């Protein structure tokens, strides 16, 4: 399992560096280079997410009719970096609307193509690839099973711990968690004095714009500080700070989603238009962190019932859900309404 996850980690690193990879499926192998980081655009085809195929009006072509699968198109004769980026990035559609017509091709291996979409998300890249005719020298070879093995929560371990006096608790302790497969770091902050009582816990996904820059587009920063304050009202609490920016799609793609919101899309449609899931976070990571801390049951500070479901599916008992009510502002009213109406958030 560790070997499989490490192969996936090497493939992620290769894509981010602009190198090619090979995904070996059962029916065929696909030789791919991420469009976003490519410097050479010599390719026979382009692999795109299903949602991008729909936006480009490809689903009426037989080879692209299955909306559950990614879409492959023949590379245009004039394909270069500018055109490839315009094909890949929906943020550019208003700026460069006249693309195509494109000819859809049969996927050589649907499992390998689907795995490529997940690998792009893990790499924080747009799910769009150049398809090469042959594997390049030293190309990293992975399988869909390797990609499915990354990241595995059970590979987490506590790397170190220290005292960390913070504003709400001078006696707080911080724990750093690291994976055996890569260098992804998550942290837990224990607030107050641990005793036999049930802790108040907050699962907080990293949000650079909200937590650090005070963005008014979301409620992440206020939720973080309110959660810490609520922990001081209990005997003790735990903040799990998860490195899953943008609900798991990464910082750059989150900012792309912001750009699509500027064009009128809500948070749900922006994510799916980019080719990602509405919520791609892995709450098994939080469950593993709690297990390493010896916490089996908790009171969860959240408005998101899926966090409760996700933890309980991993064997963590949520004895109570404690809502976090944050006042809206003119910049995040639509965002908060979308969370309530389309992703089931509750107070």
C-alpha cells in the first residue's frame, strides 16, 4: 500500500513539473502530460473532464456521449500553449469563446482516463492533459489502483508535538501529522486541559484567503475563530486543521472557481465547471488524526452534516453536532445561501 501511494506521489510531482506520466489501465496505457505545466504541445489528442466536454458541446458525439467518463478529442492542427490552455480552462471561455469544432475520440481505457482526472485534482492542476502517442524516457508509470491508494489516511503518523500558547489558550498544544507517502502536513491544536469529558472538535479545512487574508467571500475565518472561542467554554477542545484547500481542489483551482463566481456561477457550479467534485475532501484523514490522539467520541462544531457522516463512517462517534452561526455580509450572502440550498448545510 505504501509503495502504491508513493508511486502516485511521484506521478503527482511529475505532473506539477511538466513531465509526462503513463497510466497503465487494463485495456491500454495512456501517456499524458498536464496542459497546465506543459512546455511541449506535440500531442495526438487532448483528454478533458466530462464536464468540460459538455461545456465544449461534445456530448452529442458518440465517443463523448457517456457523461460519466472523461472526453478525448483529436488535437487541433494548430495546437499551441495558448489554444491548449483555452481548451482546458473554463475561466477563459468569455475571453476566447470561439474554440472548435472538436472531434471526439474513443477512450483507449476509461479507468485510466478517470484516474487521470483524480490525479490532476491531487496535483492541484486543471483536469486536462495532452495525450502522447508513446511513453517518454523515464516516464513515471502508475495504475488506477495506485492513484486510488493516495492519500491513505492510515499512512498518517504524528511527526512531532509542542506547546503553543495561543490567544484563547496559553496551555495549548500543537501536533503535526505527516504521511508516509508524501510530505502533506496536517495539524491538531488541543485547547484547554484534556480530561475524561467529551471534547469539542472542529474540522477546519485550510483557507488561505479566509483564514489569513480576511476574505469576505466566505465564512472560513470567522468560523475558525468562533470555533476556538467555543472550545474555551468547554473543558477542552481540538482544532483539526486539514490541508484540503478549496474543499480539496487546491488553492489555484479555488481561485479559478472565484473567477467563475465573478462571471455569475455559484460555488457548486464553479467547481463542477472546472471538472471537480463539489466537495473532494477526505474526512478519513481527520478520523485518523483523532485515532492517533486517542479520541473516539466528540461533539462536532459544524454546519455540514457530511462531516458527521464522514467521521461516523470511519468509526468516530459524534455525540452532538454543534452549529456555528456566522453573520453574513454582502460579499458572501450568495455563498452561504448556496451552502444551505445546494450542499445541505444546517444551523
